[in-house]
């Protein structure tokens, strides 16, 4: 739907099977963070639009919840097929919209397809139980959908989250109202075109807009009893409070992290160096909740390890995100860029040593974009803000430890608990750390990788609930017990 006045594409919302403007007719501009160019517009949906979407989803729920699970799964496979046919176009649009490299966005599209097919394949695995009881009686449990599910997703993996975060609730019979990030809504809204063609009207609704408007309206709507949010711990806590003010709701949260990667003196150094670079997710500009942004290195290894690490990170190539040789692209928006700048300045103020990065690249081609060279700080105090607060940018804090207890104390000494990684050749150390780390997802001699079926989620301020697994499917159901007494003829 072209917007001829602005000469950029307009990406409408999806409400009740129709592609629509916001009721207010207000729009939000989408700009490319790599060069500041306007690349699209989309509706600034508000409470009226959210109410219409929830009403449409509620109307569709009765029929959808009674649809054969295999048919629901088949529609998800059809959506995955449609995405497969346009994979490159979706990857390019994500790269233009959020600044991450095209080659990494291709990976996001592939993961979106794979995870969607995974959930579709699990359609018949969400089962109840029977309970032994007296003769003439039967006791069993059912798992039933909630109804309308509200899903709010962040800016760092726009298409992947738009696709995969609706799959689990849909396959078990819920209908969905999705709010994408106001910073990166374009691929979700392009996906809406395929959703409108494949799914019955109202089963999936997509309402872009500001978090404080469309997001808050979704959180507080009385007919949305199940909510899931991915984003910062600060917003997650606010959502819990706002949801509770409107009713008793089931809320799951996948929030931020200040994740440790611990290198013990017996580690395979090459493996640990690879893991430290990969774990920071520099290829997404460090904009990942799972980034291992605190590197804990044993004192005996510290000097040589950090020197070699800085050499590797300094060699990462900043370039336009569509450049196939780019290692690091642009930060998603100006506010996030300035936040990273403030933390770079703060690190120096706190007495840490900036070893590399923290400034724009020298390439004049990148001068109009939100590019920042990945920063490495050494001699970071465990109690400093640089070591305690999530930055969500390309900033790595290096800390030193002396023994196992010291490492665990520092690793667990933050309010977050999403991921942790440990590098060691000693089996006892590896398993002890996996047990003692206050984190929901632990890697041993690896980092950053996710695996289909492995539950992902956090401890402490990093969230509530688990995703990417059977646990996620079950989390979109309510457990009902049924007790039957019948005549026993014998």
C-alpha cells in the first residue's frame, strides 16, 4: 500500500484479517540507522486499535480453539513456507530497519522458519494425565488455551521474534495480538500480509505503536489474560504492575542480562577466545539479552588472554550492514546509541581501562550512521555500574578472579540471571559451576548458541517462564482437572 505523498512504503496494521491504518491516522517513521534514511511508515496504533484487535481475537478464539491441532500446525507450516520463499527480502528489510548485518539477519530468518516448524511439529505433544483412583471413578487433566494472548517483542530480532513468538500460543489454540517494537516493526507488518492470507480472520492481529500507548493498552486490557514480554527488566517490572492493576493475569517475561563468561586457568584458550567474542554478540552490536558482557578471567591467564582478545575484537570490521564482509553494523536508534556512549564515558570515570573501541569508526562512508567500534574495558570493579547494569550495546567488561569461590561470587553478584558460560577442561569444575551459577541457561566450553527444544529463560531479574521448548507450549495452556464418578456395573 504505497504512501504517495511521502514516496515511501506504508506498512499497515493487521486487525481482524484486514490491513488497516490506526484509528487516529497517525504514523511512525522507520529510518535506517546506518544512514538515517526514511525507509517506511507504519500506524501509530493506540488503545482504540488494540481494543479492536482484542475483540477480533476474542471472536476468532471459539472456532480456532476447536480447530484440529494438526490443522493449526499445517497453517504454521504454510507461513514458514511463505517466509522461505521470500527469505532474502525479509532479511534485507530487517537489516535496513534495525542496522544488524544482512548475513546475521539471514540467520534470523532461518531460525524463524526452523523454530516455527518445531512448534508446529509439537502440536500433539501437549497432553494431560490420568490419575489412578477408586473403581468407578476416572480422574484426568486437560490443557486448554487461555484465549487472547498479548505478545510484546523487542527490536533486536524483529522478524524472528514476530514469527516464533506467535507460534507456540497459536498451536495450542490461543489467538494472538502482537505488538512489535516501535523501532523495528517493518518485517512483522510485512509478515502480516501472509498471515492475513493463511490464517482465519482475527486469529493473529498485529498492532504497531509506542510501548506507552499500544503496549500499555494491550497489557491492561481486561480480555487479555495471558501476556508475554521480551525486553528490559525495567519495562518487565512495569508490565507486571500494570497487568496486575487490570486483573489477575498470567505474565511471562524474558528480560535482560549481565551475563558472565568465566575462563578458568585450565581452559582451552583458543576455544575461550572464540567463545568470548561470539558470546558478546558483536554481530548484533551487542544488542542481545544473552550477551556475555562480563568476562571473568583467572589472574594467571589475564594479561595474555586479554591482549589476544583485544586483537581479535579490534579486527572486527564495521561496515554498512548490507556489506557481506561486515562484522558489526549500526546500533538500532539514536537513543540506544547515546546510552552506549554514556556507559563508555562512565567506564572511564569509574577507573576502568578502555583498551579498544568506544568511538565511531573512521570510515567516512559510515559517518551518517549510528556506528560504534566495539569497546573492551579492563580492570572493571565487580560493584561498578559497568559491571552491574545491562548496556545492550557493544561494550565488554573484563574482571579478574583468583579461585572458584571468587569466580562464582562475582558471576552471581548482579541482579540478573539469564545466561552464563564457563571454560574449563575439568569436569568437576564445569558441573559445579553449572550447578552454582544463578542463571537459566549455562554453556560449558561454548557460548551464545541455542538449541531446538532446550528451554530458554532467566533467574532473578532476568525473567519468569521458559521459551523455545515444550515448556513454552505448555505455558500457553491452563491446566484443568476433571473427576468423573460413573456406575460400576461389576
